[in-house]
């Protein structure tokens, strides 16, 4: 009976989706690949930011600048934040054992998700503004603006396209950080209280 109780306690202690003891060191090759993947968006974010910062035009119709549009200002700020985070996270990921602890894994997971939605929202809102600038809206008698400010629209379009490339990198990073987090947990299990038997749902 005593042995059976000990076995039951051990079973219950390791079940229920708790974190497993998978703390083996990440291989240098995988760590290098993740570091490079985190560094890649830095250049794209800076490029999108600089193109948008320089986006202004003056002609006989008047002057227009990215700062006149809230969506474009948001795009600049989002790309700046993403560039800083990418650089910092790449530096941390490059350190041996830096991403092997549970708090670090959770931090990467949460921040990768947050930054993905941040830059995706910036790109989506800016794309909508560009759509209206190119096509107008006849329902509310808005005429298109890009026929008068073609250079401004072209530079803004380039910045938005680069931003969506950043989104692709962040989606990939989110998938990687999600995988690294959730592979640390045991699969859920079903416990038969009558027979005190535990059967793992996804067990071998």
C-alpha cells in the first residue's frame, strides 16, 4: 500500500501540464540561427522608419508630410520600437544559457507576440490610409491624393511594404518562441479517480 501511494504521488506530481525539466543547453548552431533571425528585422525596421521620416512633398497644391497623418507617425514609432527590441533580444539570445530559463522563455514569448501585433497593426492602418490616398472614397466625396502627391505616396508605399516584411519575420519569431515555451510542458492527462490510474492523452 505504501509503495502504491508513493507511486500515486509521483504520478500526480509530474502531471497536469506542469513544466518538464528540459533545461539542456541550446546548441551553438541553433543559438546562432536564432540570433541572426532576431537581427534580421533591425535593418528592415530602420529602413522603413528612415523612408517614412523623409517622406514629404511640396508642390503647387501645397505641402504634405508623414507627420500630418497619425497612421504614418504610428508606423515610425512601431518600427523604432521593433528595431530596438530586435537588437536587444538578439544580444540576449546570443548569450550562452540566456534563453534556457523559464522566465526568459516566457519573456521572449510574450514580447514576440506583443511586437508582432504592434507592427502588424502599424502596417495595416498605414495600408488603409494609402488605399484611400490612391483611390479616394466617392461615398463621402473624398478625392484621391496620390494624383497630386505621387512622390509622397510612392515613398509611403515603400515604407509600408518593408514593414510587412518585418511582420513576416516577427510571425516566424513568435512561432519559434511559442514552440520553445510549450515544449517545456507535459501533455494534459486524464486521471481515473476510481482505479487511481493515470493515462497520458498524448503519451507514448
